[in-house]
C-alpha cells in the first residue's frame, strides 16, 4: 500500500485503492463463508444489503463491473445477482 505504482497504473488514488481492497475483502469473506456452508443465503443477502448502502462499495462495484461480467463461475455471478436485485429494489446507495 505504500507503493503508489499499482494504484496509479489503474488510475486510482492510493486512498481509493485501499477502500476498494477493503470492499473486495469484505465481499470475498462473505461469499467464501456462503460457499463453505458457514453462512446462509439470507445472511449473505443481509451483509450485501449493508454493503450496498456504502458509497465506497457502490464505487467499487461500478469500477469492477467489467471484471464481474468476464467471470462465468465462482462467487462473482452470485454476488452480481444479489447486488443487482438489491439495486432494483432501491436498497443500494451507490
């Protein structure tokens, strides 16, 4: 995080890169817990609903759109479906 090179290469300010890494880590933890059977889909929905209310997560989600669409399997399609549904219902903040 002290090296601004990777952030600059992506056009991100170092602070925003830290926010994105944190948002990504939270998403991965929740989806991994779901995949391992530790967390139910309802719990995942609750966590994702809270994430969607965060402006940082909204910016992260928008910036990662191209990456999510390139993945056909794994946790990203599940997360995309959940967040898309929440955005349609108006629960997302960003």
